């Protein structure tokens, strides 16, 4: 048994690739925390036990409430006062908050018995709520991750300010999110910026177009508002108007699939664009190797949700693609504009189509940019380097 516990909402989750990369690298460094999944998940991952929470244990909640209210009356008062004095952003967050706090109440005695020295909540939502509750009930210190989704969507969740205040360390993965965390009161000595990690990718040696007769484009991400897919279709219409031949593979699934399918048919772009749905990591990497450029026109969604540095951008850079990314939120933090990628306004489609036309007619002009992107990705997003920083952070604050 480890003296450290990592809390996840659901583990493993297919879309959370960087989480699994970091666990593998931390294991190489001799750090193997116990893994807890609060809402479903798998009981075994790569030979490691995942401690799943049985929802049936919530039946014991009403027995634990008076016990902990008697042992920690001030803690109960503080939590209830905070919840009563603030507004819950949405029903989903109400559910996450309830389950996180219920988990803490039901499992706190177990965590006391296991004598963990530290708890780390990988996400600032349900896992950090559970970590906050466990900390208040058992006095075990906790750290937490806080990424773009966690702090921008609806301006953060119901208990975010309290979780950030109580955490001994807050890890984030982009400058834009770090600035937001500073604005809401996380002091610099508790805030650490560590980019999400990449595994070594296949090295590209040939920077000519995959197919001379057309551009091979790719876009990767969930089919949700913040990814800017409808703006992407406008870019493609402009590109077609310039008579630049292309194909685009969209890898990802989500609630906008039906609307996107209808729009592709209406604009006749379905002849050039293929919606592949969710794809496993190895298939995504294979697609990078068969593509010339990544398009990422992300925006700030109506609910405030946005990307920090999406995994797909450093992944594509590491695979030697030409990266065209939105200048909204933090998506273009991964590269230097016009040196290792291009930062463009997703609402100005012509700037994208003009650049892609130039890329098609003169691909050699962009070889150095692609090589620079490869070098930068492997310097800034190395799993080995980043996980050493992460482990050192844990060792330092929990010494």
C-alpha cells in the first residue's frame, strides 16, 4: 500500500490520455500512489488495482452524517454556510458536489485507517470536492489539479474557492488557467504550472505532402461548442472556394454530431470531410502520421468553458504536422506564432484558408516551422521531465 492516494472522477476514461501517461511515467520514477475512482471505472488498469467506490455505500450516509457532525461540528458549519451563501452553477455540478461530499463522509474512516499522508485530486471538480471533505474530516492534506474546464466553465464549480483555499498545492497545465487561478486568489507559492505530458511519438522524416494532389487535414476533439467545429466548416468552405483540394478527418464524438452531420450535408462538405467518432489513442497517432496539418479553431463557449492547451496540439506538433490553432483562450500557448505554428482568429476564416492555400502551393516553405514545432513539443511536453517536476512537487510539499 502507498502512503499517497490519487482521486479521479472516473478512471480510466478514454479521453483522458495525459492522465494515464503521467501515471506510467510516475511509476518509472518509483511513485505509485493508490488510485481511487469515485464514479464507476475499471477495477484493474495495467496490472494496478483501482479502488472503485460502490454507490451502494451511500445507504450508510445517514449513519455517518451524525457521527462526523459530532466529531467535526465546525467543518459541517463551514461547508453548509458556503453552500448556502453561493449559487450552484448547474444541476450537473450539484450532483458532482453531492457525490464528492457523500464519498468523503462515507469513506473518511477508511482513509483514516489506511493512514495516507497525502491526497491528490486529479481534477478540481468531483475529485477535489471529495479531497476537501476528506481533508476536513481526517486532517490529511491534499493537492489538486485545476485545468481550464475546471475553472472557466460557469466560472468554476460550487465549492471551487473553498477547495483552492484549502489545497496545499494547485497544479495547472496552461498559462491562461494559471492567470485565472491567480485572479481568484491562489498565491504563487501554492501554484505550479506543469504542462500535460506526451509520450514519444513516431519521428517524421518526410515533410512533403502526404498526397501531392490534395491537403490531408485533421482535427481532433470532442464535438462540443468550445472546439469551434462550425467555424471550421466555414474555413473549409473558403478553402473550397479557393479551389484548394483537401480532405479532413475529424476524430471525436459528442453532442454536436447530428448537427455537424446535417451541416456537412447542407454545404456538400461531406464529400471531403469524414466524421470518425471517438478513436483510441493509437488510431489518433496513426492519423497524425497520415496528415499534413492540424486545424484547431477552438473558442470560448457560451457557458465560459474553453481549452487551456488541448492535448491534440502538442501531439500534432510532436508528429511534425503544421499546426493552425485558434488565438482564443490558451490553445496557441504551445507554440510561438509563425515560428512553430500559427495562431489565427477562428472568426476570420479567410486568414486560415489563405495560409492553407500557400501551404498547398509551397509546402517546402513550411518545413522549418514543422521541424520547430517537433522540437518545441518534445522540449516542453516531455512526460519524463514533467513527471519529475510533479513528483518533486509532491515530495517537497508533503515531506
